[in-house]
C-alpha cells in the first residue's frame, strides 16, 4: 500500500458544493459513514475523481466504491434514497476491480428521472477509511466544474494489516491483574477495555485460562468468561506498549463510576428464578391503552430466515451488509446522543458490538463462502450468543440478548418489508417499538395486547391501540427485551389498567383474570345498552362524549358506540402512505363520508398536521434540528398555502356545512387564527358559499393556553390537545424511550393550563373540549369536568364507558377535586388522588 502520499480529489461532476452536515440524510450528515463533501449535480455523468480501482459497483448502480492509489477508499453515492429506484435511471460504465483513470466516466444517470423519484439529488463523496488519512478542503462551498480540485488527501502513517503488527512493532509489555468489575467482563466493562485500548497504537490482548482475545473485540472479551476477581494477563505489542499496559491494567482493576454491585451480578448459574429480580416478576411501564388480558408472550422480531441456497456474489453481499450496518450504527448513535443515562450506556455497548471485529469477520467470512448477507449476519451473531450462554454466567448470558437485539435490528434493515409474521390469536406481542402499520397488521391477527420497550403513551401507535381497544403498555425498558427471549410462549398477564406486565402468574391468578374479564365484558354490555343516551352528571350538567376518528370506518364505529359526534377527525391519515397529495375531490369524498356516518351530529375536522414526527414522501420538508418545534401544524399551511387552500375548499363543500367544524392545529397566536378565518371567507366568496363553518383552535402549546382569552374572542370553540401540550409544557419528547414514562398529562402544570383555558373561554361564552389521550383516561374524567371541560373526545370503544362514568359524577365534587389536584406537587400524587376519588364514587354507588 502506498503511504505518506498526497492525492488530489477532483470534482466528479459539476454542481454546488456542500459540507456533509448539509446532506439531507442523517446517515451521511452525522458523519457516521465518514468525512467528505457533497455535490448537488448539474450534469448526468459521474466521473472518477482520481486514478484507482473500482472496489464495487452497487447492484442498483446508484453508488460506486473506489480505491485510490494512495490507499484511500471512497463511496461515491448519487442522490438520497436512490437505492429505492432499484437501478432504474442508472447505467454503470465500469465493472468491479476495473482500473480507472482520473476523469473517466463511471456511471450515467437520468437526471430528471432521479430528481423526480428520489428525496434529493445531493450526492455524497465519503472517505471510508478516514482513520488512515487526513482531508484538506480546497472547496467547501460555491459552484464547481467537473475535474476541478476539491480535496487534498494525505496518508497519516504507514497502514499495516493487524496480522503484520508483530513484525513491525516488536516492543512487548506483559502484566497480570485481578478483574474488579462486578460480574466480570460483561458487555459494559468489555466496551470500556476496548475504548481504553483504542487510545494507543499498540495491539493488545487479554489471556485467560488458555484462551486469548483481542481488545478490539467486545464479544471476544466476553467470550473468555472472565468473572470478578479472576486473574488475567494483558499483553501489549507496540512502541507505546508500556503505557498501554498500565492503562489497561488500571481499567481492569477499577470499576466504572456508575457500576454498582447487584445481586443478579453475583449469580454464576442461571436458574428458573434468575429473572424474578424484575420486581418479583412484574415489569412496570406506561399505559398507552387500558385493558386487562392474559395470553402467551410473542416476540415480534423473532425473524426466521428461509434456507439460503448459496451462490451469491460476495462483493454484492458485502456491500449490502456493510450498508445495513452503517444505517443501524447511525440509528444506535442517534439513540446514544439522546440518552446519557443507563439506557445510553446500553446503546454504547450495542455500538461497540456493531463494530466488533470478531463478529464482523465471522459474517464477512461466511459471505466469502457464498452465503447471503442476512444468513451470514444471523449465523455469526447466533454463534456468539451460543458461546456466551455456555459460559455458565447469568450476566453474560443476558448480554447474549443484546446480541440478539442487534441481530434483529440488522436483519430488519436487510429484509425491509419482506417478512411474513404469523402471530397466535390472543398473544401478548412484545417489540422494541412498533410502527402504525405494524399495529394495524397485528390487530387483524386477533392479538390480545401489546408491550413495547420504547414508545410513548401519546404516540400514534398508542392512539391506534386505543382506537382498536387493544391493551397496550409502552416504555417498559430494556428489561422487557432481556426476559422475552427466555419467556416466549409463557402465559403472562397484561394489566394495562395498572401499567404492569405480570411475567409468572400462577393458576389462581390466571383464573382471577378470566373472572375479571368476564365481569368487565358484562359491565361493558350494560354500558353499551345506555351508550346512545346523553351523558348527564348527577346534578344535570351535560357532557358531550365525542370520538377521535381517522376514517369513515372509525366514524361508523363511533356511531355504533353512541358517540355524540366526532371530536377530532385526523386528516393527515388521508395524506400519508401515498406518492402524491390527495386531490380536492378525494378529500371532499373522505370528509363527506365521515359526516354522513354521523347523522345529525357535529364533526370537528382538523386541518393537516404534518411535520415534526409526521413526514410525507411527496412533501419533503427541510431538515430541522428540532422538528417538533419547527414547520408543523398551521405553520406548514402558512409555508405551503396551496396545500391548506385545497383542504379548505374541500371542507367548504361539505353538506350540510353547519355540521362541519374546522379545527386549526399548533396555533400560537391570534394572528394565525385571523389569517385562516380571512382565507376561509375569501374561498367561500369565490365559491359562492354564504354559510361559514365554525372555526376552533387547538390548545396544544403553552402560549395558546396563556392566550386563551384572546383566542376565545375570535374562535368559536377551543379543543385541548393534551398529547402535545404535555410534551411542550414538560419539555419532554413524548416518544423518547427514557422520558416517555414521565410525560403525564395529569401533571399539575398541565391541569393549571387546562383550568386557565376553561376559565378564559367561559368568560367569552365559548366551550372547551379535550381531544388528547387524557380524555380517554377514565381516571381523569372527574378532574377534567371539575376544571371546566364540557366535551371529551375519546377512542370509539371507550365512549360507553366514559359516558357511564360521567353519570356517576357531581360537578361540584369534581370542582373541589380539581382545586385540590392543582395544588399537588406531581403527576403521581394527582393520579393517587384521582384513584381515591374514583373509589369513593364507586363506594357511594354501591351503598346507594
């Protein structure tokens, strides 16, 4: 390999030069793949930026790997998400292993076709082995012509293959030490040892019980089976071997600051009770959808691969696996950036495992022998899992679960949608996190409930679960993933009403659950008989119980369940999972069908709320550091007025228009409301429509609650979106794995904002509803009524239950409760007080 040699990297095509931070794809912009530049191309041919050899042409022809004569290796990637084009519009002009000269055409692409069918034409030029080279930018911005110099690339030092290190660095240092880490060298200490060794040039190994492992390999270190107080020998080879040895001896003999002794770590042999340390067989999470059910655990991500017929092209499969690993590393890195607590330490361990040379070598060796990327990765991971599980140490056996988790992550990336999952009816499905499409698929399988390690109670999956009446717990943490591999098909109890998963219920408990479910079904039957009657409190106050819907089918379900109307129609579901925006006629048909499904009842239709956590393929939004604080809700309508105008025109054509109420999301000031009202007037006049629909605003940011009196002066009604109001008030991402459990809309701060909103609205003669998840929480019903809320929009299956609860309440008692709640110090105290109040109400009813 040539070394200490400069090379000029010239522009492979003409266009605008961008830094990698400006590439509209986090895999590139985060630097996870390496350093480099990007170009927004103006021509349709990619040229060689230097003389070298083609390592690989992507099977979809959208990217080329190129090795320069000085040893630097580069990824030349045309466009963003262009792999989805599956080669259409691309023509490769070179082959693998072909020698090319500087400026030689490498591939040709249809500029217009790629531009129209990909997220962006911005093309990444990435140095893959950046640890061996330095880059000097000759052009970091502005325009460039093909062939003009962009970068100066210099080899840092002589690059030596690991196997040759002993020939180059003969200075050796050895030393022995007893391992002080609690539980021995499990994943976190192994990752610490790896991190320490990487600070030095010397090659280092640990020797124990006749075996040895490189400090580069986390799984290799864990595979030695080293426990606390075992004596190990450290061998360092290199010019700084003495310094490296002392650092490693110190790292082995000093537990990490956050490492705490734990009874589970002292267990050397896993037994049937090893997992019962999880709160005596109970895992606690956050209720996303209430309910009580028992059933067998089913691990959703337990992917089974079909037989591999072999005969794959190794270069192609290497590229496929490498790209998948890069994407998963990027995902884990972003999770690590957001979590700096214990969860963050787990992500750091996962990141180290993904870079483990022993694991990667095993996978790539299998690929070289003709296996496909998925099978090679799967077998390499499972082999390491088996090795760890045979060591007779409970802690190391649990770390095999970390490897299994990474197996699933990478396989999901490799397989995409190409998997067929058969879920047993009545199963309690366990997953790290689900997408809305996952949940809809599972609901069709007749599952009993859902448990997720991550996610939040106000996520869209949670919303769908409530709509389907599926008990669902979220934010159960990594402990859920630790136990599920050993407990698959184990009968469990999902008590989402009390936010707990019971892992080992005995026969009497299962019998009790069946009895309780029978009672609930009977209670629901009685409630359903009165569902179409008004919800009047004991002192005669009427509370409208409406439904949150997303389609005509949902509306029909709401009507069957006795809803007093639609409190929220989420129109964004009409805009997602398609390649083009819905036309005005399509929108009118969809909205009219919902109105028709609710005869003689009001329907509140929210304008499109896209942005933040909801993105559209045909409406690319600029990358934002804080998307939920950026271009979303009504702000998108301001930025893309043609999109909002088209929706408003469709809404104005609904018949009868008097039953249509328009709701504006993410309103923060009066001017936004007035601008939309004025636009509705203009569009109505253009269409010759004299009638105007009622216009309301969502109170989902603190500024709107604080300005409620001014907003109520110009709005016809106010609707509180507790999902977003919670996260904006508490400054916690509702989908953040480490924080979701704390995003509770019953926090006293939220209750104060709701009280403020209701008081302000009442002063202007306006009514206030709640359409967020809190409205569907039976524990919150009395508090919301006491605060002044007069409409609750809930999931269709809960209409009858909430109506029945309202009929048991007295508004004066609810008001007293509300005044007490806003004086409390936290959400847990509020929930406890609400539970006590609810028990008192039930007791009074029983004694009446």
